[in-house]
């Protein structure tokens, strides 16, 4: 299992990160089998958020850690906070400190390896965030920090008030949702993909050694569904299936390999609770798509080369 360095840290993490946002769809035994099965595959990085399942996902994971004390030192835990669903985003110092305490309690752990701000808060005071991070770091509750769904200037502003490096930015990215690369190739054009909606976040992360964790790597739109096997994306699936046949892997493996092929060295954030699908994603690490194959898949998704 290939591991990559997370940001500027000394953390070496599995290229595939296990997202636990759907863990509450399993019963306790299924969840335990899933976590141990993932670790046996060589996956060591697990992602949470305080809102996943209203906190139940972290509680279930915490019970697994409680029942297997040796597991905690074999894995890296990441969680996020800052979303009050349907109400507001809150990146205030008080909220973040309380949120981390709640996360640690639910996960039955004394520390997080990485803590992320889940969404940018329009009313955020970067000084407060810096103070919160310093308290969490000094107390030993959080070892490293990052963000989610932030653009380059939001990170640049925040970094000016932090003593710690931002290691991670979680961003939506897939074959169909690929504006981060589209805008770069359609720059200075009047084409649909030309607008830079992300503030050059891809190049910013690469320049500053911030690891991009890709969420919804197999979906299109905003949680509208998967593109794999979807008749709406017939041309794309024909190309993916042909490439999959060449390498003797599944379409899932090819879709993951397409992301891994990008030189930004991204980390895929999964959402599956099926070990078989995790295995398919991990197999993508064995594939190095040819440049022409990568572009053929890109074009089949309806993108253009102006």
C-alpha cells in the first residue's frame, strides 16, 4: 500500500483515506469488521466530522477503539467541525474548542491527528481561529490542522494568524467535477470551463505543500449520484470500461486511478462502507494511466481542449 506525506508534516498516510460519513448505516458488528478489514488492507487514515450521522458515526468508531485499545496507535484520525446543519457555519473560538471536546469524547481518544474547519464561516475572525488552534495544539488535543472547502485566499488569510501549517484542504473532485483542472486548461477562453471558481486552489495547494483530499470522487453534481454505470454518462462509461478491461480492473479502479494520475499527489476520500469497493479503490494505486488515457477519459466526460 503506497503512502504519501501529508502536507509538510511527518505523517505518512495511505493514499486512500477511509471516509466514515455513512458508518451509521451499519450495525456495530458490521462497522467493526469494516474498520479492521480496512486496516488489514493497509489503510491507516480515517476521516470523520462531528455532523456525520449527527455524531453517531464518531460514536460507533469510538466504541471500536474502546474495544480494541491497540488500534488507536495503528491509525491516524481526522475530524472536522464548523457546520451547524441548516442554521449557520460557526468557526468561532468557543465553537471550535467545544466541538473538538465533543469529537474526542465520541471517538474515545485523547487526541486527533488532524482537525479541519469544515466550511468557511463568513463571520469568521481569523485571530480567533488562530487562538483556538494554539489552545488545541498546546493541550495535545490536536496534532495537526487543515481546512475543507476553502479557496486559496481564504487559506492565505487564515495562515497569517496560525503558528501551525495547514496540511490539508478537502475539495470536491472527480472526472465529472473537475473544475480545478478545467479552468487551468481553458484559461483566457470564453468556454464553459474557463471561469476560475476555486481561486486557483489547485496550484496554491501544490505550491504550499497542502494535500488535497478529494471528496465525492465518483459522483457528479452536488450529491446527485454516481457517474459510473450511469446512462447519463454513456460515452464516459464506454471509455472507462475499455480502460478497465485493458488493466483487468473495475470501473471504480479506473475512476480512482484517474485522480491518482494527477501530479498533485491527491488523497482520495472514500465514502463507501463496503470492503470490496475499498479494495477496488486501492487497486487503482497499481495503475499508472498513460497520458493519452487520462485525457481520453477527461474528454469523454464532456470536457474540451480549446
